[in-house]
C-alpha cells in the first residue's frame, strides 16, 4: 500500500516540512511540502539522503553493540545494555561523585526534542554539571560576545525588514544557518536572498572564497582568514571618524563609546587593507554602506568563530552592528513572535553576564559555563587530569567528539582513559569505534518530534508536530528512552521541562515528573511542552503539515523605564585584545592559510558515506587558487602535503578560481584520524590543529580554520601526524 505522509526534516536548523512517500511500511521518497511551510516547498539533498539512510544506507546501525576486552564489538540486546550502563554509572557516582559523569551533545542531537530535554533532566537528576557540545567547538565566540558586550532584548530584524545585510564567513546556501546570527532564512535561503535583492536590499559578503551565497552579493570582500577583527575594527574606526554611526541608538543603549574610539584609532582602513590584503576602497565602501543603511544587520557564521582571534572577531562584528543600531526597535513589526513559546519583545539592553566567572567551574581551568556548557576543548584535560572527580564516564549523544576535537594524538588517549564511553547513534563513526557501548537509536521519521528548535527562528510563526511515519527497527531504541531507562536503573527520577539556551534547567519551575517504573508516553511529553503554545497540541495533531497561526500584528514594545543596562562596546579584556592584534607581527613561516568549508551533501560527520556525497566528492580535495597551484608546480589531481606547526596531511589538489590567493580550503570531518587507510580519500584537517595552543581565552576555542600551513610534495603518507611537540 502506498501513502503520502507529512513530517519535517531534522538534519539542520531549517526543519523544512516534507511530504514522504511510504510503501508497505518503507520510505520510498521525499519532497518539500509547501502546504503550510514558512519557506514554501523546499528540501535540500540531505532530505533524500535521510530517506536512504532510514532504509539501511551507510550501514545504519540496527542493533546495539558492546566492546569486548579484545576491542571488537559484539551485538547486545538494548535492555541488557541499559542495565549494565545504569549499574556502571551508579557505581561511578557512588564512588567518585556526580562530576565523574559527563554528556556530549552532538550535531545529531540538536533536533531531537525529547532526547535533548531528557539529557538535561538526566544530568540534573544525578547532579552533574558536565555538559559539553559541538557549539563550543563551533561558534561559542558568539556566546562570549553576548557575555562581554550584552544583547538587545528586541533581537535582530528579519531579512524582510533590512535594507543592508552583511554576511561574514557564512555560506547559508550550503549551511542553511542564518538567523539569529546572520540575516537570512534557513529554509530556501537562495529564494529569500533573491527576494531581498528584488526589494532593494543590498548584500555584502565577506569571505576568502567567492561562495555560493556571494552570487547575491552587491559587494564581495575576500580578506585573508583570521583578519575579521582587524577589518571590523577599521569599519568601526570609519563609522566613528565620519560620524556615520547611529547616534540616537548609541546614546540610549551603549557605553564605552569614547574608549572604543580610542582603541580603534590605530585601525585605519589603510592598516586593515594591508593586514587583510584587500583594497582599501572596499573597506571604505563597506563602511559607507553600513553607515548609510536605515535598517542594517551585520552578522557572521562559523568562519570568524573558528579562526584566529575568534572572540575578538565576533565581538567587533557585533560592535559594528551595535554602532548602527542593527536590532529591532520599538514599534517594529515582529514577524515571528513565537508559537510554541510566545515571546513579548521589548526594546532594551541586556547587560553583559560573563557567566563563566561564577557557578560551577572546570576542574582543570578556572572557567565556568558558557550558556550552560563547559568548553569542549577542555574535555580531554577534564578526563585525564588526576583527581577523584575527574570525568570517568562520557555519554555521547548523536556526535563524534573524538574526531570533532581535532588533535587526535591528544584526543584519542583521553577517550581511551575513560572507564565508560557510551555512544547513542545510528551510524558508526570514529567515536563509536572506541565506545564500550553503542546504543542504536531511532531516526527522524521513526520518532515523535516537535518543531521547538525552530520556534523563534522561522521567518513567520509556525509550528509542526511529527508523528512516527514508519516503525523503528526492532533492535533500536529512542534516544530519550535511553536517558529515562538508565536514570530509572540508577534510581533517579526525571522531570521533563521546557528548556532552551540561556536557561538553567534546575531553575525552571514547571515540569512534568516522569515515573520510574512506567515508560513515558512521548505524545504526553510533547503535549506538556505545548502547554503555553498559541496552537494546541490537538491542533497540531489535526494538521500534520504544520500550522501557521493567524495572529494579530505584534510589535516591539517600548521599555516602560530605563533599566540602566548598556551594551559594553570595549571592556578591558577586549581593549587588551585589540592592542595585541594591532601589535602582532605577520607570520612569515607559513605561506598559506587553510580554511574549512562545508558541503551541502553532509552535516559534519553525518552523510559522509552517503551515495550522493561519494559521487560528488570522491576526494576531500585540497582546493587552491589556480595561480597558487601554478606557482607550486601542481595540477588538478596531484598529491600534495599540507604541514602546520603541529602535523601534516596528504591529499589531492583541485583548482578553484573562486578562492583567493594564499588560501587553501578543505572540508572538515573527512579522512582518517591517524595515518593509514582513509575511510574517504583525502586528509583529516584535525591533524593540523592543536588542543594546547593557540587557544582562545574564556571558551578555549582551538583554531580549526585559517590554520597556517605550507604545501610540499606528498612523497609518502608514512609518519604523518604531530611533527613538533
């Protein structure tokens, strides 16, 4: 029997509505569903790959595994695995305390609503503060910026309302990552930018590569990687020099304007042009456009956040946005006021919080949490440094941290030192290969879900409930079920709460206590999460394609009084970082900078082995500018060796005219962690990264992009790895 069923994709934050074809209990197709979607009918290639994966592609895990003393994995019944894991965790907590247990939240966990909620409930129940995630090895500089500069409670404007979008180090046409960090719409991003251009919106793209998104750019600037802080300090310099900043906004909502003026005085456009290797005219033009715009939005992606001086870069990008008042203002229309969790937006500043200075701290470094999480780059230290409360058990939820961390010669020994490593996943990866237990989990179309992760990110108010479309295979369990079952075996009851970033789980008052004996009903849990929604859970059940509630126009409210909070443009540590960057001596030891790029077909380590990925990327190419290749005597398909200060990799080069000179570009999360036979041809860029130095202050972010490298002949792959200790 053949039928059409509504659902939504959970591969990225766009959560695109889909219409699935099911034949005799098996998925056979998927298309974008525009019946209610705020994006219209849209679906990228990962949507179809997820259908293939459900049907067993990429060697999907259909049973759980246990690692034997010999290192081999053997099949184990999930119920037995849950009992053994619960017993071992209970023993560790009793002997060493709750801090001996940690959870890593991976990319695959972000769109699993119940799994993510019960993960937090589990840590709360056992009393462990140890939560790590991909965010702190991705864009945690944005959390640092919010903690040092503050934020506007009114939020950023929708793409529909801006007349200038500045997109720095982000390629939304591939990543589908836009709001709230970058102007745009995550679903059908190209369509949204085309519509913006038709309305007269100007777009500036700043990226070392002429990206797919740059086809919509009115101005493209291609600086050297790692120079975003210098570039935006110069733009701030020009705005202050020309008095083209938003004086009314700054008088009401910012502080330290004079100090900022003093600290960026040396960052002339000529200085920045030399450092970033771009025409000075482009810097002046970008600053002029930013200053002239009536409704600007200056934002960034992972590029600045993963390169040199990432905290300062993201701070200076946000400083420029603040100087021109790039936020919603009192009286502005709120295009999406939230559906599942309605929001009332007020125009006022939220003071810097610097959460990392208080509360629970890491054992190995005097640093606290950023938005509720510890820096992931410190995870190996937290495991290895002796002490009764060192991390001895790690639960990895939908991720591949041993590879995502980079620096395998430090990461691997740390993971090997764990007493217990558990992975919840549906595919084998480098972390599951080291895990004591691998729990095979259900996938998108086999579980109940709710569009909570997109509630405030959709361009219009919208909500969707997804019921299981097909039965999960008999050998797998739901990820939320893992946390409930293990907690129950430890004698710990869980309380489901509506959690979102910035909230302290323990401080949330309302919750739904879950029975220790009776397995929770997922529909009942989602119904609870809808208790404050503008759309009832019953309405969502009755409208499987999603609901766009018909709401009266809502606007940003004027704050009833001045709360005294201001955006701090130039605190002491930022001023010190600006001076240090200005005084830097350019590195002459390395000729090139390696940047990471993303591909449409994969999501970090997910879908690396998908048929469509393999067809398009038989190699993890080392992309180079053709002129650089000619200078190095290289042709397409030649093998070359990239060497950084800590390691080297070998791969095949490919010419790309869209890449500026002096920059090499590769995709991360491909290749073998250690020298040997690569799973997919091409080098693993993590071997060029160090978990010791250089690391950013506060978030301890390693340098994953803009890595200084040299190119040389391949010769052989023997001896690849750390070269200088």
